[in-house]
C-alpha cells in the first residue's frame, strides 16, 4: 500500500448490513496491510475541535516556569505536563523535539481503578482547559469503542469482545506541541520512528505534511488526513493479541524543511488502552500452521510497564 485508506464510521453504524460489512472489510484489510486508516464519521464536532486547539495553544504558550509546575514527579509522565525532550523512541538516545500534556481516564471515587490511576491535573490559569479535554477524551473513547467492535468482527470474535476491557481502561489523551526549531537538531526528530504501545491510536492533527508511515515494503509514505478525518492506527498490544494479523506500523513525525523551522506543529493522539488485567495472549483463532504463535503471554499492565521503562518515562 502506498496511501492511507479512508473509511467512514457511519457505514459501520448503519442499519444497512452491506454497509456495515463493507466497513469491516475495508478497515480489516487496511490494518492487515498498512496498519493505518483515515476515519470520517467520528464523534468529534467542529466546535469541540476548535475549542480544544484554542485551549492547548494557550497552555503551551504559558511561561515555562508555570508549565513546569504541572510536571508531576513519580508517575512516569502519565498525567499533566511532560517537558521538552523528555521522551525518546525505543533505542534512540536523542529526546524527541516536543512537549506534551496527558489527560487520563475519568473514574468515580469508588471505582477499583481510582487508586491505580493518577488523578488528572487541573490547570489553574485556564478555566476551560480541563473541561474541554475531558469532553474530547470521552468522544474519542466512544469512537474507539466502535472501531474495536468492527475489528472484533473482523477477527471472528463477538462484536462486543473488547467492550469490558476498554471500559475504565488506562487510555491517554496527549496534546503535543512541536515548538519552532531554533538550531540544527543533530539527529533528533519531532517524533522518531516508533510503534505505539496500546490497542489503537486515534490521531487529531494529521492534516499537514509531517506524519509518515512505513509500509510493508519499508518505504515511508505521507499520512495526511482530510479536514474531517482523524488517523487511526493499530498499536503493539492489538498486534500481539492478533498474532500480528493486524499490523502495528512504525511511524514518525519528520522535521519540516528549514524554511519552516520557525513554525509550531500541534497534534493530539488518543492512546486507547485496556484495563491492566486484560490478557494480551495471542488469540487462538489467529494461530495456524502458517502463523505459529509469535508472542509470549503477558497482561496489558505488565506490557505497558515494560514499554514505559524503555521510553525513559519510568525509572
């Protein structure tokens, strides 16, 4: 594949069986061959998107000494602010040229996950920042639920197979700011080549050049969404669970041409994680003579911990 396929969630949500089947086939084929789709018909409206970008730009424009007050030690960067250059791709010593914020799951105080998940961090300087972040989180979580339902059917599972695993899951909404580049990066990129950890990632902000995906032939192709689309890709957890039937594709955010160094870039991925006790053991129906089991048994929580250590976010 040399381009990212486009699909419309309205087809899956339709009462027309043929439209629903068409969506399942299209997204399943895309995830087996490139690992990415551009999705129309999601649950974000234009007003919410505009408000979110407005709030995150205001936050990243705050003085660094104020932003650093929201960098919480001891939680592996799971909530609040993570300052410039702190995260690096697996096997890469240079830090990525970005700063970001993390919104996490919203659970009731009596939930068994209330003690497991760090609390979300409130930004005192911006009265709407957290409210709009929460609404975006919940709309992307809702979108992800239906995408995973379509993939469950593609994998010959019950349609709602993933529902209980993602309810109160350890998902993260990450607004990212790639600041203007002021000096020669010397090997650093805005986001070095990497695969995502989670089940699926929903990405807002892929409307311009920068995001690139490595296809099965090893070529880098541009992944550019239309204005009404978000990019959705398979993460390593889902790839493991499906015995690599669904591909977790390596991708990167390249540095712009030198004449564009003075510009910022913003992107907002939503990393859909399951609850920590979900077993990522390879599905039996994804194993056969030609596709022997490729991965050891592990839980989502154990796998996440491994990867956070590799990324340098956890010590």
